[in-house]
């Protein structure tokens, strides 16, 4: 299941060939680029982030009250190639057996493989200069490593001023009630400046929330290690168990790296784990208001079962 306008504009997919296994794609077209609170209302960023799209069946005729163009025309506008008529379930089976691998779409002539893991993808998708949204009394800083718009929307709905800063911005010099390290693409170890700034912030007491890549960066800053998953977690229905309560939540995810729970320092503990492969899905400090999750509390698209974590973060800021 997928909401392709949201997914294709998710910066976490930067550099990836995206395979959609849902059998019908393009049937509801693409909505317009209206703005709300200074953000694209219908998308997670201002452009299509994927390298290419691979689907089984493409619907040439779209129909939806909110559609302004076809999926095909939208991809052409952003210079992103797509291909249909592919047995995406067979392709997915191969990926599930062999693990994530490099790929390429070849049309007229062969091209070399490109390994996006060697690039600092977060720097490619991050904002270039700070931007501020909202006029709330409390202020949260979002360190943009590839932030989804819906994370910013979640705090605007809660009445906050949100300052979005570049991935390598030294936010420790700013006054704020809370710090969010955002989601994003690629290897977290490439974000050396971000890790250094978070390490400085951990010496204080300002609440910190890491989301997806942000959780990995938080772990690295705390002294843990990260590693590349064989498959990655990329779907809307990943079951995550909270370590203390043993409650299982259905989550939306998109990440290829994880924190090694066994490498966490003694003042940190595993907060959530994936019920499929038992890999880490969240970390939390034993006494300070620092925590991170691999899954997306804001979803979009996907289940919003874990949006309560934002309210938990707000309570920590108000204290």
C-alpha cells in the first residue's frame, strides 16, 4: 500500500530506485502544489526525490477530485524516469532473498552503476538556509537531514514555532525548548557535523527527539554504533514492540540502517524493537529527555498509531 505523492517526495528515498508492488499506480493522478503554512500541502518536500519509479501496471487515465495532472506528466516535469510492465512481485522476491542491491534502468545505452551510499545524501536534500514557521510561544528546532513536511506540520498543529535548520547547522548556540533530528537518506555516519552538534547537545538538558536517520545520529552521538541492514524496512505495516510495556504498534518506516542495541552505552537502553527481525527501532536515555525512533510517528502515508510520541516530547519540553 502506498500514497505515491507523499512517498515519491519523501527525501529519505533520495537516490533510490523505488519499486511499488501495489498492482495499480497512477489511477488518482497527482494533486496540485498548493501551500499551507508555507509548506507544500500535498507533498513531503518540494520535488520528486527518487531516482526512478518501477511499477507493474500504470493507469493512463486518472480520476480524482483533487488531481491536477497525471503521475507520468509529474515525473517528466521532475526529470525522473519510470517503467511499467515489470513483474514487481518477482523483483521484490529477489530483493527479499538477496538483500538491497545496486540497480539501474537501461534504455538506449548502458550506464554505470551509481552507489548512493557513498554520497552524503542528507546534505543533498537538506535546506540550505534556516526557515521559520508558525508563531507559537514555544520553539522547536528541526535539524533538516531530509525532513518530511508532516513532521513540521505536526508541531505547527500543536502551536509551536518551528525553526528548520540545515543538517550541519550548529543549533547548540540557539535558544529552543526542544530539538528534533529529522529523518533522511543514506548512511548516518556521513553526517559527521550533525553527530558532533548532537554530542554537544547531549551535555545539556534540552529535550531531543530523533526520527529515523535522526535516531541513528542520536545513537552515534551517544557512543553507539550503526550498521547497514540486509533489506532495510520500507513499508507501512512494520510491527514495533515497546520494550517495557510489550505493546505492539503498527508503524510506517523507510530506513536502511539501524542502531546496534548491544553497542548502546550504559545510560541508554533499547526502547522499541522490530517484531519481525528483532532489530532496534528506538532508543531512550535512562534519565534525560533524549529519545529516538526508527519509525515515523507522523506517518504520511501510513498509520498514525504512534503520534502520541510527539505529545510525549511536548510534555518533556513543557517540564
